[in-house]
C-alpha cells in the first residue's frame, strides 16, 4: 500500500523557535496533502489542505502565518510552526490520498511537538 | 456548522460484537469513512460508504443510511488487538478533505 513518511517523529524546542515537519509520499504522487492536529484522547482537527504548487487552504481559526505550509513538489509537503509557544504542543499528522479516485487517506506516523 | 457524534467509549470482552454509531450533520456529503488509531500511532483506513447499505471487510462491517445521516461500524469476534480508538469521518466536498468525529475508545477485556 501507499506509504507516507513523516519526520521528525518527535521534537522538543524552546519557546520562540520555529520547527519544520516534513511529510513525504514515498511511492506515489500526492497533489494534495492534509495536515491535522490532535490533542491526547481527542479527535483529529484539520488544519489545512496543502496543494502542490499553490497556496495552502487553511481551516477557520488556523493562523496561516503561524503554521506555514509549503508543498513544493508532488511528494513533499512541509509544515513550519513559527515562533512556537507551549500552547502549540500537540501531535501533528499529515495525510494524503493515493490517487484522486481513492477514498482512502494514508497517514504519516505523526510528530509529537513539545514546546518548553 | 458541522458535527459528527459518536460514543466516547465502549468496553466489551474478547469474542463479542461491538457496534459504534455515528451521526453527522455536514454542509455536504460525499461519504462516510472509518479509521482505527492505536495509542501513539497513525490512523489507518478501515472502510468507506458512499451509498446506503452494508459494506463488509473481514471482521469489520460498516453501514450507512444517508436519509438518517447515520452510520455504524460493526466489530465482530473482538480480539485484544482491536483495543483502539475508532473515528468516523465525513468527506463533505469534492476536494476530499475529511472531518473527523471525536473518536470512540474501544476497550477489549479478556
């Protein structure tokens, strides 16, 4: 099956620094990727839809200047948490569809971000 | 607004059958999906229903009634490894983005 690779799996950073998370589709091309955020024991909250070669579409309430998304190629999308603060600590997961006709989302393994 | 409602937790013994209900209110509807997530892991796809009726995949089945805005996931012959969170999700537009329910924690006991 399709594989989505996400790195790093965990990161600890100081408040005020920026953190970049990478999401790669390893054996397929993903024109669209989705970024989710998840708090412990809670649902996956869609943050933004990442489109290859164009600007990301952000969900209501998500600060686009805070969460920078770049989708420069058909296999790579990045999420940068800028000027991170403790309230940004969360589990971030990317996902992609293996083909426009597929209903199946493949998820990366997630990134646990802890901001001190 | 959009909402998906599902029970927060279900406990059952090995070998039992569990049904997880999901009701939804969304601006559009292109299908209902189910995902399984073990603690600390990534969600994995279980099933998808676009039309009314039952879809069976091994021990797991999923049902949809669009007129009732309702679906369920049926877990049969429960095994310990089925202990996980189960999320229903609705695709509400043609772009393919999913909105997830809050998740149901299934606890399987010996």
